[in-house]
C-alpha cells in the first residue's frame, strides 16, 4: 500500500501515523527474530530483512528509512558471521587449526551480534512509540541512501 | 560523505581492535582446546562407525584383523605415519571397492580382496587410500559437502544426514589431480616400506580387463578414471630394487579365504 504524505525533511520532528510506527518497528523486530531463528547460519536474518525491505519498498519515507537502517545493520553482521561460519567449517573439517585468533574473532562477533540485537530491540520499542532512532554509522549511511520522498 | 567515511573507519577500526585484543587472550588454554583435533577425529570416527554399522558388518576374525594390521604397520611405520590415525576395516560387501572416510577410516570391501592376486595388490590399494588421507583429500571434499557442515553443526549424531553424506563420500569421486597424487604417494609409501608397487599397476590392468565382463563389480575403477594411464604412471614411478613379501603366503591365503567365503 502506498501512502501519500507531506515531504519529510526531519525525521526527528516527524510524527508518524500508527500504521507507520507499527511497520517501522516490525522492521527491527524481524531482524531480531530472524537472528534467533537463523543462528548459526548467517544468511537467514539477512534474507528476512531483505524480504521485509522489499515488501516495504513502496512504503512511506519513515517506514523505508527504518527498514533500510535495519537491513544495513544486518548486512554488516552477515559479513562478520559469514567469515565465522566459513572459518568454523574449516576447523571442524580439519583444514584450519583452532587458534586464539579464531576464538578472538568468534567472541568479537558475539559482542557485535549481541549489541546489534540489543540495538534492534531498543529501536523497535522506540520506533513503536513514535520516536526516531538514528544509529551511529548505520544511521548516517541510511541518510545517504534514502532521500525524503516527494508527495 | 566525509562524516560517513570517518564513522566507517572508526567502526571497522574498533572491530579490528576488539578482535586483536581478544586474540591476545589464551582462549585455547582456558578452553582446554589443545586436544580439540584429536577429540574431533575420534568423534567423527565414532559417528561414521555407527552410521555404517561397522561393528556388525566388518570382519571380526582376529586373525584377519592381525593380517590387515601387519600390512598397515609395514606401510605406516616405514613412512613415519602414526598408525593410530589409520583404521582399516574389512567390510562385507560384494562390490569391488575401497575408499577412505573421515577420521582416518579406510573401508576395504571383501570383494576387492577376493579379486587381488597377491597381498602386494591389496597393499597398493591400502597405500593409495592412505595417500588420500595423508594428502588431506577427505577433508577437502568434506568442505565442499555443505550438507556435512550442516550435519556437524546441527546434529552431529543425526544418522540420516550422515548416511546421505556417506553415500556421496563413498562414491570416491576424487578429481584426477587427487588420484594422481594418491597414486604417487602410494608408490612412494610402498617403495619406502620395501613392498613391490608393480602389483598395484597390475591391479589396475586387471580391473580394466574385467570392466566389460562384470560391470556391476567395477565401481572402484569406474570412479577412478583412466586406469591404464594410472597403471603406466605407477610403473614409471616404480624403481628396480629389492622387495620383500609384505605378509606370508599362508596369511594371504587365510585372508583371501575369509573374503571369498563371504563373497563366493
């Protein structure tokens, strides 16, 4: 469903409608649920976020912006987790040694994954309440990619 | 754009800093992971032995086991290969086949032993499979088997998945480079052990001759292409030197009798 809306220049001061809040919030929740369902396969959460993003590509600027932010964070985590997955398979099959470097990487991505889950949950709650949540780096990247829509 | 680039650099930099910082900690010591490889090999062996029903279908005759162990010891010890890492099973199966499985397991079907004219032919087949194991071919193939990765991660003891992967692994589809490498290693192992490698070439010739007559028993050769070329390579690599018998005639007759009785 496509919505007509007034051009949005500042998301911080924008008051989203109830359905916008719900959709934008679901974008983050989708990531969290998919991460939990998809681990340790790194592709599941990315696919879920892409699907949700595509379903909402014609949505309002507010919804699209938050879906994109959620997707971009998933892409970053996807690359990190893919390396860990490939590395783990190599170790399991005896093609790589189990080293402190590998375990250091594993614990690093655990930190990043947990942080990302916490960020997603907090963003889902904040966005559901109508507050704009712009993450460091991913928020700036989203601003570069998603421009305010025209009426 | 500049702000975004700075944020990206800080983000990537913090990731690497955390990684490098955590990598300095002695995780392997804390997690007692030094024995991980040995434990993994043992676990893998157990899974495959269980999946294949090896305890029920391998020859349990102690005398036969001792004869096979003699061949293994002769090849391994001379070539400084840890004998504890190689496990040879004589598998009751009417198909002429021998293959290596993860965990250093080598399966030799009774039908293959029945087709060997002398113990050196059998030693050649075993040396070839040891060559695959020592070259890491099994591990390389396993990496390609995504199904196995999933099986190991989600259900290490899921026999249904393991059996599907086993079917693929036991087909012995190594590529030509890997076959040549295993053949070359086999000739080297045999020569070092003072075992004549030429019967190995004769075995390839024999299988090639049999191909048209008994297609159903030619699995081993059909999955190992260019047998004539390979026989020629083995002859080319073999050097003229003094070779001694790998096992006594009586032991060989005992082994063959045990195999033929199962596959008359």
